[in-house]
């Protein structure tokens, strides 16, 4: 008996959506954000451009969703910074992984494009912060809070400022591209942030 079951439109839409994700990320990596167009993404993905316009208002919105999907796949089940009881080792492990990600062209191009577009498009910038940056920063905040509760950090710290001591310099160097991002640099950031720069005051 012939199977006359209708095609699953939701499955077809899911395939199209991921093809669009892959096309957007690939084009931004190959030709840059400025030269990436909705028409180019549609042609690369094998869909009509009206399909894209039906789902997203702009190429920036496509790229943001594609990047979030990529970041989600990379994260997998690793949703927290490990807590081995050694705060410095845990932070160095995560900052090293962040360095590797920042040096990866698959992440570098889309992240720069979204950061730049977020400056001129406040709505996109707010989504970028809410959906990507803040969840990542909260991972640091929870790990630092656990260290504070365990007595490993000074009580009463402003955890937002504390976590920025780690990720702020890393982002600054990445944005300027003046100096290399390395594992040694990540390790030094952790050491400086946790232990400070000044020598201990002389004891009376």
C-alpha cells in the first residue's frame, strides 16, 4: 500500500532554519558582515529570501540567532564553570577556553559583527546582552559567589565588578587586536585579579 503521509512541515522548517544559520555564519566568516546580504544567505541556504524575511526582520537578527545556536551546540551540557575547590584553576580553565573561542574565526567574525551592529541598533544590542553576554557573565558570578561562601574571597564583594576584572581585559585585547590572546595571558589575568598588584604593606 502506497504511503500517502504528508511531509512534516515542521521538520522541513527546522532543516531550512539550520541551513540559514550555517549560511549566515559561513558568509560572515568568508566575506565579512558588510558584504553579507539576505539574498546571499538565501542563495547559500537554498531557500527563498522571503522565507528569511518571514522569520527575521534583518540580517543582524539572523546572525544573532545563528550565533546563539552555535554557542548552544558548543556549550552542550557544560552550563556551569567547574567547581573543583580551586578557584584560580577553575577560572584559568574557563578563560583559556574563552581565548580559544575568541581566536576561532567561526566565532570571531560573528561576535565582532554583532557587537558593532549592537552599537547602532539598540534593540539588537539589548538582545545581544540579554541572550549572550549576561548568561555567560552569570556563570562567573555564581562561581565567585560559591568561592565567597566557602571563605575563599573577601565577603561583601561586588561580584559584577569582580567578574569584569577577568573578562574585561580579555575583551579589550580582543577588540583592539594589538596584542595576542594566549593561555599565558589568561592565566596572568586570573593571578592579577585574585592576588592584586601591590606588595603587602609593611607590618608594624
